[in-house]
């Protein structure tokens, strides 16, 4: 009997699960129901689209297609009936499932401010979350000279930098005394604010917005300190909230997200949840790498490839994707307790580094600007390997110690286990194997391994490895 798998959500998590199930084959029918009318797209590349560096076609994700996959876009699921094993859509259809996967993602938070409390937002006020949001922002920005961004977190700064790259005068309003408080410390955030100022982005910190006044001519943002800022466009980047309404209405266990176990199963064993909407071990993800890892676990469980597989979160590395800014943050910057702490700051050059070490392992790091050891620091944190004896090499590069802390000058010097693509957990060895199997171009290697299809930050590294492989005979490549 053909197994019926229904996936609610065609975002980065849902589309990846459909692809994972498709490549594994088997006697099953996969139905993907996506509320957005578009093909699946890479949400984390929207800031690059906003900056005008790529087009819409460049953010599309490869989708599962062909026999066994029924993709329906522009279809909203309105209810789940766990007892009957069906979902109901806004078109009145009832679709039966043997297993249901919720990949409903999250929604942008609209702050409860006067001026934003109506059923619809003013035309010049746009959240930054979806492709349609990005289109609306670009439409308003086309004739704009200035913009405000409410929210100085990761996404807000990416939006601000993207708009500044289009020539707009941009201001960021953030209620916390420093930017990206979840990933940075005050010293690092101050260096980042200086870098942003040099790129045309002004920051207004430790002040809350109290009111929004918008009309056809522009937007005014009133602040708690009595000031008012005006612009042609206001972008809202005030966080996201997991979309759990369907799950809660169906009686599933929900806290901040839909509660799942190590196999991503909800309180109903016929229903799984992955991505932004899922809460595993008390933690919400909100990032692409965990969502894709969860999709892989569910695919292994549903196909019987490994019914006992467990989802085990990997250490998270956050990268700020904005032209002119190179930032990597990992671990908890506010972590206390015993251990070593190393810092280096050169605000004039926009460089800051802070490392926390405990029991010879990196537990947290912030690297902003030109840090030659960033590749090594990420690898040490990701793999939990011992740090070199000369700590300065981690801050300043390989010149300060015998241990080569800086990234290998040649791919030949990289260990095969080194992770090249953090989003998809692709190692250098996997890229070598792919090349040996016949993928002889960057595009072919990317298509086969998915390296570079997440945040895109490793694309140059993948290209460098492919170039190196093309120059050496395959038998000389050490595994």
C-alpha cells in the first residue's frame, strides 16, 4: 500500500524534506502544501536580493519533482483532523495522510505600536521575512531616498545594509543598548556600529519606538526619548514567532513551538514537526542548518533507512551576510564561569575578536572584520577540538606560533574531516569524493553535495577546492 506523506509548508524545511524523501524512493506519495504562491526559495539570501547583488531566480531552491511528489503552491491548510488523518485546505479539499509533517515556519512580529494596530500595515511599512515582503520593500525603495529599520538584530542589519547598498540613507532603531545582543557583546557591537556608519547606516540605540505615522508621502517614527525620525520607508525586523496555530488547534503539545522528541515526532506519533515551528529539547532553531538536519532525520525515519536515528543539534555558527561586513559569532557571548578569555580590538579597521576557552576547547567566539584565523576558529568550535598552545594565533593568525591556526593556504593541507559548508554539513572529503565521482565543475559539485546552497558563505571555498582538484591527478588526492 502506498504511504501518504503530507508536508504542510514549502519553505526551506518542507522543500528539503520533500527532496530527501524523493531521492530515497520507495512506495509513497508526497504531497507538499505551500501557502506562498512561489516556488521554494532560499530565505536567507533575501538580503542579498535586497542589495541588488542577485535576482529572484538566484534565490530559488531545487525542488523534488516527478512521480510521487505532488507540489501545490498557494494552498493554505486551515485545519488538521488527527483522528481522521486528514488536513483541510482553504479551497475546501480534504487530504488524507498516513504521516503528516508540519513545516509551517514562523511569522514576522509586528510590534503593538499605535499606527500599526490596524488590520493592514501602511503601504510604506513592510516586515522583512518573505519574498513578497522583499518585493514590497524594493517597490517602495525604487523611488525612495531614506529608510528606517526597526530592529538591530541579524536580519534587521542585513536589510539595512542591503538598502544602503542601493544608495538609501538608512537608520536602524534598536531598543537594546547594543546591536545583535544575542550574538555579540557590547565591545564587538560598538565596532560593528562603527563599520555600519562607514557604510551609510546610522544606529539609534537604547531607545524604543512609541508610534508610527505613515501616509502616502512617508513615515514618521516617534521615539521614547522625544525624537522623531522620518523616512520614505520603514522596515520591521522585530523578531519572528513560530507558527503553531494549526498544531495548537489540532490538540498537539505546544509551548513556544510545537514540541518534538529526538525523532522530531510531536505528541501525535503520526505527526512530525521540523524547522522554525519545532521546539526540540526546549530550543527553537530559526536557522537553516538545523532545519535541514531535521529534514534528513525525518526522511530516514519515514523511509525506514534508519528508524532509530536521533536528531542531535550541532554547534551553531551565525554569519552576518552583508557586503563590507565579515562577522562570525558562535556560542553564548554572555557565558560566565571559569575559563580563559582572549580579546583583540582595532576599531579603526573594524576588527574585533573575542574567544572563550574552557578545558582547552572553544566555547564561544566573536570574529568581526579581517580575522585571518576565522576558518580555523569555526572548525575548532564546530568539532570541539583542542585549541593551539599559542592562543595568539587564534586572534591574529599563524604568525604567532608554530601551530598553523590560520586556514590552510592550500586545500591539500585541509583535513578531509574539515567542514566546508556549515549549513549542509559538507566536508572537504565529501567534495573530493564528489569530484572523483565525475562532478568536475563548481555547479556540478554544488548540485551533488548542496554545498554553498545555504547562506552561500562557503561558495568561494568550494570553488577553491574544485580548482585545486582540477590541477592535480585524482590518484594524488590524499583521503
